[in-house]
């Protein structure tokens, strides 16, 4: 198992609770942030984040604004960003990827699909 953490960034505590509970039950270490501003602060203090699960629709700074900020930061740009969003209409996946996301998950999250993504990104390091 990769020792790196999964950072879950979502302003809805129900989402972060459910996602972190499932991931922890599968042996992952999770950090939770309710905003992108807080997430960037956390990542500046610690460099143990292996992947970011980012809610695309948040107040203050949404995922579409946050991903370019992350990718422009040399200390953070190597961290895969997975867009997690309730937007599951035609073209939403492409919009997230065009914003710089490395992959895309629609809500409600399919845990098997999430596991495949984690295996791909966390194990290639």
C-alpha cells in the first residue's frame, strides 16, 4: 500500500465523511478539507499527499479555478487531481479534464471505479 495520503476536498461534510470512511476501511490514509484554500495550506505544510479528490462545485474557489492553481505550483503540480462532481451530463467529464483534472468521477461515487483510479495513480509513483 502506498503510504501517501488521499486528500478529499469537498465542502459537504456528508460527502467527506462517507468517502473517507470507505477509503479508510480499504487501508488508505485520508485527510479532509472543506475548502481549496484550506487544502492548499495543508499541502504547503505537509508533502505527503499522493492524490487529490476534488469536488468541482464549491463556494469561494471551485475545482475549475483550483486545478490551474495547483498545476501552476511546482511543489503541487505532480499530484494527480481527480475531479469528483455531481455534474454527470454529456461534456462534464471533458470540461473537468480540460480544466486540468487527471481523471473524473461522478457522484454518487462508484467505489470500484474509484479503487481503479487510485490503483492507477497511487501505484505508478
